[in-house]
C-alpha cells in the first residue's frame, strides 16, 4: 500500500516529467532540532557505549595483570 502509488509507478520509467524524481531534495518541513538531537544521542549511545565498555574491561584486565606480574617479581627476587 502506497500513499502516492502513481508516483511510485512512474519511478522505473524515469519519473515521467518530474525533474526531482531521482534527485535528493530538501524536505518541505525540516526535522526539528530536538528530533535530530535525539537521533544523534541514540546513535552515539548505541555505538560509543559498547566501545567504552570494552575499553573499561581492557583497563581493568591490564591493572589486574600488572598487579599479578608485580607479585610474581617479588616472589622471584626472594629466592
């Protein structure tokens, strides 16, 4: 179901006289800044949050390994 079925049918034939049929044109009513900010925040959260969590895990593991390496060095020096 299409709202403008005649326009959809004319697209394969080149738009039939509509010069903007295959061109990107600005919207008549641009999206509000709040809507765009929400989309940007959602994308930023969904993309950056997993990377931040992985970075946090790597830092924790690195600190844990540093502590275990230092304790191993102390034991070896004592021998």
